[in-house]
C-alpha cells in the first residue's frame, strides 16, 4: 500500500497542482489525529516517519525501557523491548512500531476526513491565488445558468488551467443585453474574496475598467504606454466618455483609439453591445478639457469658477439640448469625466 500511496500523492500533485509536502503534512496530521482517538495517553510519544526514497510510512511509539511496567502506554519491559531490538537496555528508549490497520473505524474515518478537507483547502487556495492575480483584468466566461427570478447569471470563468463559477448580478449587467446559456462573454474582475465556501470572484460588465482593458487589448499604443487613458465615465449600455493623452507629440491619441476606418473602436462597441463611445483629448487646461468633454456639442466659452470645482459653460442656443444630452446624460458624463460641476447656459441668456 505504501508504494501505491506515494504514487497517488504524485498523481494529485500533477492533476491538481497540490504540492506533495502539503499533502504529507495533512496525512501526518490525519494519522496523528487517528492515533490520538484510540491512544490518547500515548499521543505525545508517537513519531511518524515518511520516506519518499523507500516509499514507506512508518509510525512508532517512543517507549521507555523499564524492569517493571507501570504505564503500558509509554513503558515497555526490557524483555519485550529486546524482542524488537536486541540492544535495548533498561533506562533507554525504543521505537515500537504501530500497526495503522488496528486503528478503530471512527479514528480511520476521522483521518480520511482530515485528508479530504486538506485537499479541498489546497484546491481552494490554488484557485484563490490564480484569480487574485487577475483582479482588475478581463477574463472570458461561459454563461452556465440564468436565474429567472433575480436575473443573476452564473458564469464559468477560467484562468490558465483553473476554473470557477462567478455570479454576474443583474445590476452588473449591461442594460438591454440579452444573455443565453452557452454565450461566451468578457467580464471584468472587480475583486476576489476568500470565503469559507472557497474563493468568491466578483465580476462586472458595467465597470469602467472593462472599457479601459478592452482598449488596452485593442490599441497597441495604449498597451505600450504611448497613449494614456486619463479618465473614463460610463453609463453601461448607453454611453461612455474617455479622455486620452499622447506622450509622443506625433501620435494622435484619438486617432490611435479610433483606428483605421474606425475599426478599433468599432470592435469595442460591438463587445459592449452597441454602447456609444466618445473619445476626447485630455488637457491640463480645464477650460479646454471641459469643452472637449461636452462633445459632440460646440462650446462658445468655459469659465472656471472661484471654488475650483465647478465651471460655467456658454453654448450656442442651437447646441443647448445637445450639450445637456438626453435626460442630462452628456453633461452628467462630462462632469464625471473632468471632476468638475458644469453649469451650461445658452448664448442668448449669457
């Protein structure tokens, strides 16, 4: 059994990625627990030896060799000791082999539970470590189930060879997007938590980080740092505004993001289910930045107010509704993008 046992440990390491030493520690713990159940009085004297080379596991009780045995749990007579080791003498100690097959049924069952629990904990630990490294990244998942009551979607996500299921709640889904079982979708990993039931991966389709990562994947200039995304404001399923800046004067940051014939931005719009994306040029000058953020509306003037957190914008009368946007969306997204409160006035009123 010992040789088969070591082979099984090697297989677990290969298949599940659980280190052998971790499993040896758990088995050591399980054998000790089983021994204590049947022999509590000798628990402190037990020794377990594992040898990968010899492919053997041996368990011993270290007993004191005495003339007259007073405590049979920890003492052995000299005659009995010499039947194990001819050199045994009174006052010395001897290792007496323990036959593990004599463990009681309850003790054996307890040992089995310790090993199974150890494997589960190790698997959870490996999954947690793998997905923690993917926080704030995009992963591709497959829709497994849709809860008709809550609208939550169970998604099987993978990273390298590890898999886990994550819940995409209704409030983290893109509005108007219809998902069906078997669909492959990209999700943004917001956070990974370690719970008692294993790793919990929090995912989103509405997070601005999803748009940022999609552009990093699609636009080489963003990936290599030539073009920088300074800010993103998003109302998922409807519209996103993104401010970009080029670290190289000869590179047009907006053109790089749009791509030849609009191909780069078009593929991202498709991945987001048709969500509109406005790409504007970032500026240190707040007047220029706010004017750009209100695109596609034309702006006559922008005046920063004394509080340093708001500004007044004058637009042509014909551009007022465009600047504000449907239900105030354009102005709202521009304010989120720039971090400024924006007060829009028509030219006639100004």
